C-alpha cells in the first residue's frame, strides 16, 4: 500500500500514525460514474487540484485514468508534472495562469496551457516554434469572475489571434462560473449568455471545433444547459456538495473518513482549565481523553469550542483551544480506552460528522476543510 506522502504505511491496522484518512475508492468510482451518466454525452474533466481536494493527487489521478476520464484538470504546473512523473498519460489542463519561463516546461511534459491573453498566446506560439512542437492550449474567457482570462467583450480579437498561430492547437475554449452553487442563478445565466456569444463567434472561425466548457459542480447540478462539450467537477466528485443551497440533482457520497485514536485518558477536576489560554474549565469531575490531531494537521483552530468527534458511536465536544498536535475531548461520565477509534469526519453507528459541519464550526466552506488536511496525515486507500 502506498500513500504517496512518504509515510511508511504497512497496513490499515498497523499504520504508523493513528491520525489518518481512509479514502474509499469505490465511492469515488461511483461518484464519477454518476456524474458521467448525468452529463452524457458531455466529456468529463475531473478537477484534481490541491492534492485532489485533500484526497491525494497521484492516487486519484490513477483512478481517473483507470475510469477513462477524458481529461484531468489541475491548478498549477507542479501538479501536472507530478502526474506525468507518475505515469499519468491522460490530457492534463493546468487551470492557473502561466508566468516567467514556465512555457517550455509545459511543452516538455505535454501539459495543456491555459492561455489568458494575446500576449501570452504569442509567447506560447514562439516557444513552441523554437522547440518544434505544437502547443495545446485552452483559451480562457472571463465572463464575470475577474480573475484571469480575456473579457468576453474583447474575445473576438483573442480568438482571431489564436486561429492564426501556426504552432498552437486550440483544443478548448472555457470560462468559469462565480455563483453556480447559489439558489439564485441569475448571474450564472448572465455568464452563460456571455460565454454563448463567444462560442457563436468561435463556431464561425475555427475549422477544428474546440471543446467548450464552463461548468463546475454547482452548474453540473443546477444548470444542465451549460454542459457544452465537457464539464469540470471538483468537489462533487469527492461526494461533497458545493453549498447547502445547491440542488442535489446527482446523488454523490463522501469518500473520505478522518480518523484518529484515544491516546490518553484522565479525569479533570473542577476548576482545572484545559489547553492554551485556559479557555475552558468544568465545575465538576469529568472524564476526558486526548487525541493526537491538531491545527498542524489541518484540524482548524477556529473550530475550538464548537467541534465534536465520535467515540464508540457517540458524539462528544472538543474542549479548550485546539492545539497544533492535540485536542482534548470531554466524555463526561462515559468510558473510553487508549486505542479507541476517534472519528473526526465520517460516521459510526448512528453518529455522523460531515465536512459541512466542520466548515460551519470553522466559519468557512467545505472546500477549505478538505484542502487543509495536510500531508502530515497519511492517506490510506481502500476498495
Ligand atoms: C476548482 C475549479 C473547478 C471545480 O470547481 P468545483 O466547485 O469544486 O466543482 C472547475 N473549474 C475551474 C476553473 C476551477 O478552478
């Protein structure tokens, strides 16, 4: 078993660090299949940026290759290179902007470039010419996000320039939605109209028709008319919905469980505060356990005084501030033993703790909870 984080995992029972993630590949397979069926005949580009939303970039890419995904999307060049070095041969689009002298490295690794201005397109054309290769690019159109891309109202010039470049293959034209997870889809519709106009023009000038794509998870779930040739599911692939407002038109399930163990048991006497800053104390004797996880793993400190965990099928509160490497859990009069399983995200019996709950405790969105679980936490894959 290899977890790609340089942690020597022997087996799931003998894992060296008790705090670890268990990722169920069958759940991911099923989620992928459901998305694919839902958007058919559109192609699917699973989004694997930020360590595959915390699930482990290389292993998830291998799974996507096994499932014959059409494309893979990552955010930065280094993620693309890592995949090439690990035998991923699917087309890979790097979604972020390009800078400095990255272009030759893109071309060397056969990674698809996001071109977000005429100037950058010119640079790509020139370097591809020098290297005697054809550069694959997707043209990025800004329809209302104001991040990167050529504004929809300037897109004609951009497309005209791209058509005439000898060393460039325009494999795709894409944009990105800013609000597709919302119940109110008016801005998303406006973005869609703007994108459609750009496509109408592209249809007239490109001989080889590029792939048009704009839909992230929110749009896949709520706006099927925006599927075009390909969709780019991120968070929903991992079984998490982009927000509580989003319609759940595809049923997906979380693939990840975050576990640890009880490493210490004690009784806390009245008026003996717990943790840094002494922010919590009890007025009666309570039983408490210590669990070796903290904000140094991505168990966010902002969840202090709100977070709960599951031990022996029951939820208990985390007390005191969350430390870098440890938390304390108040189990009142119940019993727990060293080595007992502690669930931070996941379910046991009738108790369940979701990524959404952690996000609420931390005052953030599920995306940030997932991408914050860092590489100190070994990933274990089961099927
Ligand atoms: C992150 C990202 C996605 C996936 O978004 P989800 O909301 O996770 O589905 C799609 N496209 C682009 C350009 C992205 O940056």
